[in-house]
């Protein structure tokens, strides 16, 4: 039976919709002490922006072509080929990532929500980063409709207007 000693993830999951919000989050969530992993970096456009806010960032993508292009465009940044589902390969990079950015094509819609949640849980469990920032409108919408129940008199139901996205 579950008890208060069971393992609980402390990682925060930040859902963003679209590339504008994904990049906008960097100045809020990334600081100079962070070691950041970007999963699905394509040509490294966001990786470069992350690099301006942190000590170290590694951009990764499943596509060899993308990684070659990213390396050509941004020779000062480290890029590696990585299939996000191969978490052992992610571990073999050998870094203790404090923030993880995720932007994977095909995994941001409703039909992939469970796959996305299991992938995020896997990375949160293995790396225990402070936060994983994800480009997924489906995750953002789901999260904004989740309300953690709190026992006690101070709990009040949000107004109906606050429940609408
Ligand atoms: C929308 S692009 C990323 C754009 C990039 N993050 C940016 O902000 O410029 C999505 C990327 O996800 C990558 N991708 C898809 N499946 C992946 C997987 N299993 N592991 C890693 N990357 C994957 C694709 O190769 C593609 O480059």
C-alpha cells in the first residue's frame, strides 16, 4: 500500500503550446547553474537560445541530418544523435541534467498524450531534473484542467470561470 515514504517525483512538468511559448519559457526556467538537455533540437535554433542562459546545454535529435546541420550552424554547442526513447543512451551522455527541454515531432497531440507522459516520467525518474519543459499543447491543456484536491477548510472550489481554458 502507498505511504508517505514511497518515491515521489519532484520534477515540475511545464506544458507549452507552440514554439513561441516553448522558447519564451527559457528566461523563466533556465539559469546559469543549469545543465540542460534538449530532446528534439532539429537544427539547434532553440538550443542556441538556451545556451545564452545556462552553463551547459546539449542538443539532441534522432535525425542524423538534423544533428549534422546543427553542428555546422552552431559549432560552439554540443549536439548528439539520440532517440529519446533510448534513455540508456541519454544516460551515457554522462551529465546530471537539471532542466530538460522536449520538442518531439509526432508527440505533442492528444493521441500521443499517454506516450508523452510516460516518456516524461521516465526522464524525471532517471535524471530527477528540477523541471522538464515540453512543447505539447495537449499536455498544457490537460495540466490546466487538473486540480489537486486539498483536504481542509481552506479548500474552495475554483469559480467556474477559472475552470475554463
Ligand atoms: C519541431 S522539431 C524541433 C524543433 C526545435 N526544438 C526548435 O525549437 O527549433 C521536432 C524534432 O523532433 C525530432 N524527433 C522526432 N522523434 C524523435 C525521437 N524519438 N527522439 C529524438 N528526436 C526526435 C525530429 O527529428 C525533429 O527534428
